[in-house]
C-alpha cells in the first residue's frame, strides 16, 4: 500500500513537471516560428520577384509551373506552393498567439502545431523552471491529472480483485 502511494506521488510529480514545461515549449516554438516566417518570406519575395520579372502573378506563375513539361519545374512549383501555404498557416498561428492570453497560447499551439517546427523545437528544447502563473497552474493541473489517473487505476484494480475474491468464495460455498 505504501509503495502504491509513493508510486502515485512520483507519477503525479512527473506529470506536473511535464505539463509545467508546456508554456516554455510553446514559447520556444513561437521564437522558432518567427525565424521560419522570416525565411519563408524571403522565399516568397524571391518567387514574387521572379514572377513579376516574367510579367506573371504568383498564381499564374504557379499554374505555368504545374503545366510545364519539365518534371523538375512541376515539382519546384509544388514545393513553392507548399511553402506559401505553410507561410500563411504560420502567420495565422503567430497572429493568434500574439493576441492570445497566457493559457490560450498553449492551446493554440496544441491545436495545430507545425510538424517540422515542433520537431525542431523538441530537438533543441531546454526545460525551464515554471515561474509564470501559466506554468505553475499547468504544473498543478498535471500533478492532479497524474495523481487522479494512477489513483483511479489502483481503485479499479482493487475493485477487480475484490470481485474475483468474492466470486471464488461464492464458488466454494456452492
């Protein structure tokens, strides 16, 4: 019984610590997002300039590339289109995060994270002590969820053992 309580407390502490890092991860993600947006802006500006130099709009240039007989040009057009879509998505997410309250920023990140950006952030992530209200609340929430889940699992296990024990007693009595 004592071991189960220590285990439950340990899991709750780990859960609290992990969730307390969400605001820091989201903050590091936002910093990387700014860099990604800057890089994609350069790609877009170059493409817009190239299209304008040939008297084309962006959409006309992309259509031209899609209809090209050259597979490389077609593939390059598709990658430019993906880059422009990603730029729009990142800008929208950045705008949403900029105008969001503390807890909303974490939710916005969790809702639709950019996969490449999330992986890059994770690869370089450095945990931080949660000194913000947001980090403290999420730490408490994570602690509570971890504690509750393990406590509930233990309760379910005890109920199952009791039922099994009662069924054995009833079977012996008959």
